[in-house]
C-alpha cells in the first residue's frame, strides 16, 4: 500500500463488469493510490477466476480502490463509478453476461451504504440514465484479490482487442468527463 503523508487511507470496493475495464478507469485519478482486481460476494473457496466465470459462486468481479480521502472523496469515486459502466443493465456489461458482471457497490460501513444510496437517488431524480439504475448495495463480507495475471491487465496489455475496445474506451471516457480528477 502506498504511503500517505498523514497516515490515513481508505478503500472502496466496486463491481462494474469486467475488472480489467474498471481498474483502468480509476488508476489515473489523483488521490487513488492503488487499484486491485478481485472478487467479492461469495465464499473463499470459489474466489478464483475459473470458478467465478461459471457465474454461480455469488462473487462479482470487483476492484478495490485504495485512496487518500484528503485528495479524492468517496462521493467523487461514486461519480466515476457510475460513469465507468452501465448501471442500468442487470448482470451484464456489454458482451460480458452473468451475475459476476453485476453492478454493485460493496459497502464496508453504514456511511458508505448511505452515500451510495444517496448517489443512486440523486442520479435517479436527475434522470441521468434513461433506464432505472439496477446497481446493488451489498455489505462487504470479504474481499479476495484476483490472480496476479489480472492485476494492471489493461496497462500491461494495451494492444489486446478486448482492452482496446472496452477498457481503454471506458478509461478515455473517464479522462474526458473527469479531467479535473486526473493525476498531474
């Protein structure tokens, strides 16, 4: 974990489809110290890519964001989260289909749960999306890091067609829409 001068960091766990895509969207943000791909929502013995791909483990592909709350707030991370994927498709992001690709916010405290619920209500009232938001709010029981070969995947494999078409497109959208949040 990266060092923050005042010694405090926080984490957020989001599921927005393929973890390669969401990881790439959050890495360039100021105050984001680390983004790690992983799994949440299921049992420890099924927290591996081979099993999660079956779609019957309860796990979602997630990212765990370690951030400095003095530089970026949880609320701003939620803004990016809702812009980095389609929160209106149930158990699906593009061609990726199954409960492992669901839109979910795994909250670790009542404050995170309240902030996420308030963000969904705000976006719904503002009619930001033409369809209802289906993002689930789930308590974070445990987080399991994904296999090493999944970490920083988009950055390490920028020429792969899936990365070019999906992950980089999402990262570019975030860079454009949230230019004020980018690392200098």
